[in-house]
């Protein structure tokens, strides 16, 4: 099982990063070609050339390491540039070089929007989770903030909350940082400040507040042949009592089902205004089923073309804002580089998504593509954003920086990026070793 998962993780890692980095480089390639810049190499993968073909000045190749690709343009470094040669990169006007550099991150942003829109159009089954607080754990940030069961969350830091997942995402991305929470209690609007505590998870440090959503205690779907189906449970049944406990929130069943392993579960349900008494038998040997074979209410989230892209823009904008918040916290010293996932964690999560199905892996690719585009736009030398920043400085100064100055900037950028990658990789190894020991 472990060997199979490792193999799946590797395949998924190559699929996710290989495709997204290659698409990024394809953006540079097509932009360079459109401006008449001579492209020498357009490679899928890195390292030794395996095979390919030449068309015009370009060697289209497949290389040994299938993690993305690269584009090599004529005259893309001062050493290789022939001043005055119009088909070389550094000889083109600054605005054209700017657009060529921008095209890679732009391609990643386009992929993020298109992938999420495609998922919206095909449709997915999602749980119905209104932004209502269910359980508040004693001694947690949620209790100290004054939030109570039944409170309906309206907004966080002025941003509207449409479901509990929005509220959860705000908590996760604000570890150790106060957030302003607006909520309704018995029709009265209130405001409080909630400071999520920082906890380590399999995805890195995240914010936790100690609260859970309220989920209507209604049966959504019953799996054929499951213990729940054999007990006679049907979609639409409202659960009112289970093993001596009055049920007002479906999450109350978590502890009841966990504590009843190997034992039948007695349950009262309301169906057509009649109360029925059912007994759900224990599970047979095999894969455990959630609630022994039934799930909460769900709805099909499916949109036509226009609204699908409109929601995709909104979702990507939300993720963009959360990324900006994380980077801002890091700059202010409130965050940690542990919040960045390294290659091992990305491979593990990619494998989990691939095993979950195509919707999960496509959605994950959209998120990673957005992050890849954003990170490449940061003004860090050797990244696209660093080159763009130098172009903007030169344009503002109306003169080019000296070759020596650019070399020093690139050396500094490489040193900073290398140090960051070493720290991220170290944390990545430690995190995944601890997860393996827990497993």
C-alpha cells in the first residue's frame, strides 16, 4: 500500500508540476515568437535531450527529467547578446521584453481560471454548509471571542462569507493574526475579534479556532448495501435521537459513531411527520463508511459558461487575496516559511488528490498554477518578477543598469532563493518524516 502510494505520488507530482511549468514556459515561447525573437530551444523536461525535431531556428525536444521545461532565446544574456541584432531578446524594446516575461505567469493565471471554470461547468456535488456555528470547544480562541452555537457569520475583515468553508479558509490563513468577525445572533448584528492559534498540520502551519459548522441533521444520500441502507434509512429522514442523545446538529453523530464501533446504533428519524425507530447494524470487515453508509445533504453545483467563469474569477481572486495575506504576514514577521510547501509535500498532496479523482486533481492544479504565477511575479532576481522589476527601474531611470550591477543583483537573488529553498526543503523533510511516524 505504501509503495503504491509513493508511486502514485510521483506520477501525480510529475503530472502537476510537469504540466504547469511547461505551460508557463509555453507562454514565454509564444510571446517571444510573436515578437520575432529567435527561440533556440523549447524543451519539455530538463537535462539530457532524448529526442525531438528542429523547425527553423528552434530545437523542439523532450529531455530526461519530465518536470516542466524551459525556453532558451537567442541573446537572452548580456554575454550571448549581439547588440543591434533585432531577433535577439535583449535587442528588443523594453515593452516587448516586459510582455515576454509576463507571458509565463499570465499563462499560469489563465490555467487557474479555465480549470476552475471547467469544474463549475461540469458540476460537482458539494455539502450544504451554511455559515452557522455549531459546536464551540471550551478554552479555544472561538470561545474567548464570544462566538456561540447558532451564530451566523456575516463577514470576516469586511469580506462577505457565503458558507462555512469561506469562514474556515479565513481562519486557516490567519494563524496568530486577529480577524474581525461580524455575525448575527437572534437577528442582532454583532462584531468580535478572533485570533486563531497556530497548529501544525500535514499541510504546514495553519490557523485553528476550535469551532465546527452546524449541519442540518438530515440524511442526504444512502449508499446501496450499506448498514444504513439495511436499517431502512432514506434520503430526507431527519434524525432526532441517537443512542440516548437528542440530535440537533449532524456533527453530534461523529462522537456517537466513533464510540459505537462493533455495536448497533439506535436512531429515531422523522419521516413524513412520523417518528420511526431504526437500528443501524455494525459494519462488516472492510473499508469503514462515513456514518455507516449515509452522508449529509448535498447539492449539485453546476453553472453555464458565463457564470462559471464569473465564479472562477471570484474564487481565484479570493485565493489571490489569501496568498497576499500570507506573504504580508511573512514580511511582517508574523508568519513562517514553514507555511510554504516543499516538493515532498506537494508530491504527497498531489497523490492524495489524484487518488480522490479527476475533479480533485484538476482543482489542485488550478490552485498550484495560481501560486506558481504569483510567485514568479515577485520582484526576486532570477525570477520573472525580478527581471520585470529591473526593466521597470531602467525604464524609470531612462538608462540601462550596468552588466556588473545586474550580475550582482542576480547573484544576490540566487543566494536568497537558494537559502529559502534549503529551509523549505528541510522543513518539508521533517514534516513528512513526522507524518510517516504517526501513520
